[in-house]
C-alpha cells in the first residue's frame, strides 16, 4: 500500500512516525491512534527503573505496537518492529509472537517503516473487505 522504501530510521523513529501517521488515519470516525499503543519493553534504563518496570509487568519479547481492533478471526494486531532487513527478532520475541498467534492475535514482525504501515493498513482494511464478501 505504501510506496517507496524509507531507510535509515531507527526503531524508535519508525514507531514515532507510525504514531504520528495514525493520528491522521480514521477508523470508525476516530483516529487509529486511539486504538494503538506502545508497550515500553525495550530501551536502556537504570537498575531502579528497570526493576520497577519488571515488577509492573514489563516482559521480554512483547511486541512494540499493540493495535486493539478486532478483525476477521483476530482479537487484535501486535507488531514487532525491526529497523531494516538486516535486523531480526530475538528468541523471546519469536516465542511471544508464536504464543500471541496461537491465542487469536495477528502478531507479525515488520522491517522498516513501509512494512509497518502496510501491516496496519492491510490488517484494518483488507481484512475488513474480506469479511464483507
């Protein structure tokens, strides 16, 4: 759905761009942003903050973006973002994605901004079209 390849963005920059984009896209009259969430599972933290996040339920392997819109047979979309074709999910990320897919979510790994935007658009609009047929 998106055109061109955008390179050189970090995973954080991709997420920020996706969230900004989602503020301008509508689903049921509301911005997709209202349904989209980032789980703060990665990043560098001091020991105290990391310990507190872990006690609050932060877990290794959880996808970066959570889209709480059900579509077709799926409860929602979960996206693990990698910055480019040379980046790969960790063992924990692969296990979490497998578990989420088994539990009725569509959990995917995307590489780069365009794949991430395509994953969201295809999930919302292509599954919607398929359901209506």
